[in-house]
């Protein structure tokens, strides 16, 4: 799935985290708090967006059997 996500500054991200924590301290579930804050950000955001791709075919059951590698673009040193 590809979605346009609001591009947030570090301060905006921190404010969102604090708002989520505040809602949770008032008894709201984490999922509800995240959904509420995300909806508010989407509705009121005036800045740029970032295109995000989510892999919906991710197989969580086999993750422990697979090796995961990160390619930083540098060649590995021979030992």
C-alpha cells in the first residue's frame, strides 16, 4: 500500500507523542489515541507530504527464520 503521509518536524512529532500519552493517561486505549491524533494531524496539516509504502504481504510467522540485512551501500571488509 502506498500512502501520502504528512511530513512533520521533530517538534510536531514530539507534540503528537505527548498528546497520545496524555490521552492514554486519561484512560483512552493506545490505538484510539493514535487514531485520534493521526486524524487530527491529517485534517489540520498544512505542510508537505511524504510518500510511504507499507508491505502488507509481510509474513510475521516466518520472520524468525529469515535473516534480515541492511545494505548501507558500502562494501564489506574481507577478514
